[in-house]
C-alpha cells in the first residue's frame, strides 16, 4: 500500500471521506419529494407557495408547482383544506410526492380599537404525509404592518423560519 507523503494529502482524503459519509446521511432528504399546492389560487397564495418552494428546494426535491396543481385538479377534491386520510393518499399518489403542502395566504386591511387601520398578511400551511394521509405539521405565520406591501414583505421573510 502506498504511503501518503504529506499531511495535505491526508487531510484531502479525510475531507473527501467525510463528505461522502455526510452525503449518504443526507441522501434520503434529497430523495423526499414535496409538492406545494395553493388550492384557492389567489395571487398571495401562489406567491407564498413559490417562495416556500424556493426555500424547501435547498433541502428537498420540490415538484414543479404547475404540474402539482394539474395533478391536484385531476383529483377533484371538494374541500382541499379538509381532506380525509384516503383523499390525502389519493392526492399524493396522483401528484407523485412523499408529502404535500397546502397553502392559503391572504393580505387584508384590518382595524381595531387599539390601533388605526393596518394590514395583516397571513398564511395557513399544512404539511401532509401521502403515505399515511395524516397531517404532519401546520403553521400559521401572521405579520401586521402599516401598509400592504410591508405586510407582504414580512410574510415573505417568515418563510425561512417555517422551513427550518
């Protein structure tokens, strides 16, 4: 067996072996397919879904939003935010994903007795396992700002903590 002549070569090989080891540990995450759906089809929901897809694609395989939308439309679920386990499994099978995320987002003017008119941007996010058909996680980020655009930007910034 040839001997390595420098510490640099040993370090390089050690780094390569560690990288390969880490890759084998994270490979199952990259193999997980996630579809992101915004059944209400509002601009706010679609924009939030696209931003969430960008962030999640750093860790998972995110399916194309338009293809997932078309597969969802083919299942003709009447109440997309109140699916049974069987409907969730069927939807996941049609999409071809391990999980799917349902999103409903809105940006609305509000008012209260405590403060003058403001804008609230919020998103209801539901992560569903297509294998079991069960809800795995849900989140409801809400941002209040003085203008609609500031609330939208705040909601956009909230995507990173959701995915972590």
